[in-house]
C-alpha cells in the first residue's frame, strides 16, 4: 500500500524571496470550501493554509526551503535584486492580464493541489527570466505548471484513499491575474510574509512600491 510522504517544514520559519499571485475573494471562497472538505476528511493528517496564504506560484528569487551554503539570504537578495528587478520589469512590460482556468484537483505523495492553464504566458515569463538572469546556485528552476497547493500531508496515510477522495472533487474557476507580487516570506508555506513590490500587468506598465 502506497503511503503519503509527510513534509517536515510546515508552519516553520524559512526565509525566502518569491514571486506569486493572489486569488480573488470569490475564487478564494470556493477554494476554502474545498479545503474545508479536505480537513474534514483527513483531519490532522493534513495541514491546510489559511485564506491569506493561498497563492499561485510564479518563481523563486531566493528559495525558502533551500540552504545557500549557509549564506545570509537577505544579503543574497540585496546582491541580486537590482538585476532581477530590472529583468522581470522588462519582461512584464509586454504582458497583459493573464487568464488562468483552474479545472483539476490533484494529489502527489506530499501535496494536494490544483492546476490551471493559461495561453502560455506563465511559461514565457519563467523561461525568459531564467534565460536572462543568473540564478544563484541551488535555486530551483520555476515550476512547469500553474498550480496552487491546498494541503500538505503531515502523517503517512493511504495514498489510494486520498486519490479516491480527490477523484470525486470538481473545480472550475477562472482567475484573472493583473499583477504579481514580490514577497519576503518568513514562515512556510506562505504563512507569514511582507509584500515588497507589486508588478502590475497592463499595456502601460506601472510598478507600485509597497510601504
């Protein structure tokens, strides 16, 4: 019998600098209803994020769960921020708001998550960013999918039972992404963070600096 593989970093302090997008209130409400079903079904075998932690991953600048050979992550961020900011700003000047259709609930040994599809914008942004900057050693490459995690397993349970439950769940939401945010996150997964900068997607590109 295949079992889930619990993660050991949930609700723990990890520092990182990442870019992601938020869900609208209407879509977040639907996702919280699904999360409540997951919690009611699997109880303390899962950790589910609160509304404030829900997000759609774009890419990492300084990955939270990666150790950079003991180097201070704030110092590393300061060293890459000017170049990374310049590159991502240049890329996003030509990106209009992105429509993502989330229509699948999936499970891996460690995570219950949803996936969505756009018209190729996410991958284009990721590919261009990685092509134009030098990622720090150990930094993971951006994901190849558009996804958002709804639960992490905290105990080993029957994975087939989880897959059966997930197969009975449906999802059909459309999220318009009009901005990405750069955050400094200090507790995983995305439980405590500060928004450093917001990059608006529109024909006439503007940037809002958070205070």
